[in-house]
C-alpha cells in the first residue's frame, strides 16, 4: 500500500516547510515538492499541519491499582490515543513484589499483544530488586525494556526503599538504561494522611492537602543525588510543582543527567478542582495532586527553557461510578489517577501554540520527538524523515472543539467522565496514520488492531 500526502505543511522539532510525503508500506519513502501522483491513496492536506505522531511515554492501561483496575485496556486505550493524534505509547509493566520482573513483562505482553491499534513499548515498574535479581535488568534490556520506574510514594504497594533505589540505579546505569522516578516522600506523606484522617478530614480535597509540594521536591532532590552517585540518567515522571522543578534545575546546573516530564493536568488544572460539589473532586484525585495555580506559569517556563523536556499524560483512568466511589467515605480509598491519553495533543497545541507559550517546533519536540530520543525510539519514531515510520497526524490548526463525555467524537476512552469536561480547544487531529495505515479519519476508526510491540534501545545505541 502506498500513500501520497500532498500540500501539507510539515512540522518537526526543527523543520517547518511545505512538501509532499510519499509512504511506501510502513515507512516514509520520499519527501519533496510536487512528488508524482502514483499512489494507492492520495490525501490532500492543504491548510493542515503534518506532525509526527504523538508519543505518550506515560500510560497505565489495564493496570491493577487502588483495589481495582484502570478502565482502559490496550484495545480501548490505544484507540483513544489514536483519535487524539498519539501513535505510540509507552506503558508501565509491573513486577509483582517478590517475583521475577521478566514474569511482569510477560504479563504485560499478554495484556497488549494483538489488542493494540498503535505501537507500544514498556517501561518496567521495579518493586523489588535484591542483588540476586539484578541480572533480570539486563534481560529486560535485551527484550527492549530500557527504562525502569521506581516509586518513593505508595508505601506498602509500589514503594521501594533507598537501598533498592541505589542498587537498581547502579545496575541500570551499567546496562546503559534509564531510571524513571515517581518522586514524592511517601513515608512522610502517609504520616500526614494519618493525621488528617484522625481529624476526620476525609473529603477528596484532603488528597491535595496531605501531599505538600515540598515532599515532591524532597523526592526529586533525593533521586537526583542517588542518580548522580550511581551514574545513571534520570527521568522524573509527572513533575507537578515549582518546588520540584527548582530541584531539577539545581541538579542540571550541577551537570547531573536529569530530565523531567510534566502533564497537561499540571499545566492547565489546579487544586480548586477538588472543591467541586459533593464527591466530584474525586475525578481529579491523582498523584501528585493538582497544585496551586501559580505553579502553572513556572511549569510553562520550564518547558520553554528546557528544564522540562516532555509532556506525557499519566493516563490512569478510573470510572466515577463504582471505581472512584470506592473512596466515598475517605479520600485514601479513591483509586489514584485520571484519564487523558486522547486529549494531550489538542490541549497542548491549544494552550501552548495558539496561546503563544510554545513555538510549533517546541510543541512537536515536547509531545513526540523528546520521548522518542529519551526512550530509544528515534528516528524510527518522533520525526518526519525518509526511512522513519509513517506515523503521521494531519492536524487542523484552526478547528475548535469542546471536549465532553456528551460529545462522543471527542471521547473514546472507556471511562465515564472526562477530566477535561467543557474545555475548549483549538487544533484537532483529523487523519492519523500508524506505520502507513490510516487508523483514524474524520472522526471514525478506520483500522482496528495492528499495533506492534516496540523493543527499545538504551542510550547511546542507534535505532535504525
Ligand atoms: O495517580 C496516578 N498518577 N496514578 C498512576 C500511578 C502513578 O503514580 O503514576
Ligand atoms: Zn507515578
Ligand atoms: Zn503514572
């Protein structure tokens, strides 16, 4: 199958020009002015931007958490991602405490293989890493899992102690792989939570009050210090606050290899969402919590200045009915997480490019290229170039939409609310191609399935 995309404006992290793109099978075969017309399918992209498919390096599909399981599986989650212009996700496989991490990887393959519509990779959440298990990290790397998430939060669940952090960091560094860090001091936070609950403070808003930004900053500081000593590249996930960002800046100024992602919810929503009537604030109970509004300008500046290098979603959806409601009598039982994999590209284009906070090139870098480079997928993914996978978004830069659960063309996630209900955006993904296959076109799913596992390389290795 060949596809010719004509008359579009091609945007990458560094380019901005008008040209045609010729796709032969799964990859881009030629880019040029007035390419000859011979193709099985010709798409006229006049007036549209052509973007590299979005890469969301932080999703939780089919994830057991908080006494339940996230509402999107790899089928619904990858379809929703495609509707939103994302053509690659990196999800988090989990090692069960006391068991092999390889077994965790096999479990996540069983969840994803044959179900996904777009391509996917895995990070591994390490919950337990005695010396005897360290060789498993090399085996994971050889199977294309070149990044490991560890948690300072959630004691008794995903939390690991500093010794485990150091051991895993050391081995990951030696293997040429990367550490992803959930940086929040969960031990102290659990004490703050205990005090709040003893005082009868159990409404959703107390989720935010019990997770101070200083405890996120402490976690970032500690992770950077351990990574510096262990000599491993560090990636702070879902960074949410100015205090945490300050620590990243200090580490980077010292020359530590630390970068960080933030998420649309921390850029555009704030802790006033927890004051919604009744139990509604539970919809935004996620970790880290939404912060005071003044943090947002600092995060946008961090994106502009390069101290924040990617925007992911941390998509971890739980239905309001039956799932979030598990915490009706106490915020401590609300499953943590919110949906968003479908919304990221339009939200960031709109608030970033249209509202003048980001250049078009930086938008592409933050939503696609940086993740490809950081996580060993570039230049197969994350750019528009001859030889790259034909993962492309034909994006209407002026189309206005209102995101709502009641407007089905804006919501394909299998969750009964939108975290962005009523939010108006400018900019919409109209045609989405994954490895040369049109998967979404003008509001319809054209191709279901066909997404492939992406074994990733470590840093310093070439992905061709
Ligand atoms: O609330 C969140 N973020 N849930 C998903 C797990 C995590 O910490 O990323
Ligand atoms: Zn996390
Ligand atoms: Zn997460």
